[in-house]
C-alpha cells in the first residue's frame, strides 16, 4: 500500500513539473498592468492605421505556449501581432540565465533555463547545449511560419524585407526576424555562429546577464570590454550581415565595439539614465556615441527600464532620447515576454501613440519611432539575400 501511494505521489510530482509549472511560470512572469481589451481614442486609432510598426525584442520563443494560437497570458502571439498590425517582430532566443538573476552582478556558473527546457519537454539535444537551444527556437519560428498560411514571413535578407513590406501593404501579414540574447549561444566557436546564421539568425546580442567569451555584460563580474575572440566575431557578423545588438553590454564593451564597427548597431531593448538612472540603462555619452555610429536605441517598456508602469514613462524615455541624439536613432524595443510586466500586450500599442503625442511628438516622428527607423537600419545592414557564410579559419574558438 505504501509503495503504491509513493508511486502515485511520484506521478503527481512529475506531472506537476512537466505540465503545470511551465505554464504557471510563463503566466506569472509576463504580466500586464492593464489587461485587454483596450479602449483607444479615435485619434490614436487613426495614427495607428498609418504606421509601419517594428518591435526590436520579444522573448516569446522561450515559453511553452503555441505562438500560432491566441493566448490569454503573455504579450505576443501571431493572432495578436496581426490584430495589432505589426509589420515586423524581432524574436530573440534566450539560452541561459543565472540563478539569482539581478541587474548588478552575476556569475556565469549557473543556469535557470536548463530546468525550464526540461520541464517544457524540449528535445534532449537542448538540455545541455546552448547552441542547440537557439537552433530549436529557430525551428519553432519556422514551424509558426509553416502553420500561418502565408500570414507570417521570416525575414533573413533585404529581399525578404522588401517582400514583406509589399505583402503587408495589401494583406494581413507580419514578419519575424530571429535574434540571439547573448553570444554565449555560440559556445566560443565561430562555426556555431555560421550554424546560427544558416538557421536564420540576423541580430545577435553580444551579452546577456553575465560575461562571456565575447566580452563583458553590464550585469557581469568583470564588466570588461571586447575580447580578441569578440573582435573576430564582430568582423564575421558584419561580413555576414548580422546586426550587432549592444543590449546588456558593459560600457567598456560598448566603447570597444563602436571603435571597430563599420555598420550601424542597435541596442534592442533598454532604458536611458536621463529618465531612469539604473544599471541596465544607457548614459548620455553612450547614446551620443551610438548615434554617431548611425545606430538605433530600442526603448523597452518595463519599470526597471523606464521607472514607471504606464505608457507615459515609455514616452518620456523616447522623447528624452530624441531630444539628445535626434529622431533618426530611436525605436521600439518592448522586451515583451521577457519575464517582465509591461503596461499592455502588443494589442495595446495605440495607447503609446497617445502618450507620445502628449510628450510632444508629431505624427511623422511617431512614424519614425514606431518602425521607420528600424526598417531603414535593417535595409542597410541585412545581407542582400541569404547566402551560406564561410567562417575564417583562424581563432575559431575563444581563447580569452
């Protein structure tokens, strides 16, 4: 009898781990301040209808829910993207986060994502391999494309982007672009950079919450600059047409990358110290340097980035950055589904247009921030068409 009871208890524990906990974690970590449906002013709806909208960062592929189906939790899925009229959503692959994650100092010797990967029943190959985790998330996005009946396009080149824009003008179509949240995903090996490129990745954040073989994180131990291996990786990324993302990078890493970058960079999701003086946010010096590079600042939506929980706090950060570095260098970088609480899900974006108008932006300026600036950068940096890259022979693995 005792043996049978123990077996039943074990089954309950296992079932809870695999079928209850992943959904519970996703629901509790990706909330909204205000739940839909949202009520908009007619003027905000009119503004919204005339926009190309690009969001530079969402971590949707990390979570178990099917992005082809409309969810009641989280921030992004295909039905809600179509309802919101987005032109392009950047989907970032998270492969590792440290235990006790914080914005001040993290080591690289632990990993929260492993337990989530196992609980969500990802393929065995992803359990201990960060590159495989990224490849699996690419497979998930390609599966979404295959299930979408033509309403979802994956952008890998300028030709793909032009095709998307043509489709979007006449049909309910949205694009997706694959990004990496931290280049620890290549495991210090440039051959893995090629594998991720071939899998469709076109934007890569150099670091996440800890230092890696590329360089220092703003939240790492050393907060160092670019390593020798990192320099080699930047050169190869630019050759292939991969956008360099400096979100979560240490100030020293930002400075080192800007010293050698020949293409515009992005900071896909951030706040600015001028309105929210937090460790993860950019100071005025780096904002000006990124603008000089021709780069783009994606303003995030969550309280740690903007020091507020509503659209007006986001608008304040956007307006401050425009005043400092110019309208051509500011974009949207929500961090939707990034284990954060945002004011709204993707269907609530017209609330932001009203806040931006109250902050003094014209409709032309709102159009640039909403997507015009991001589209211009992608048209400049992406490869003309997809090609199979060949990595250089020297320094194939990190040595520092």
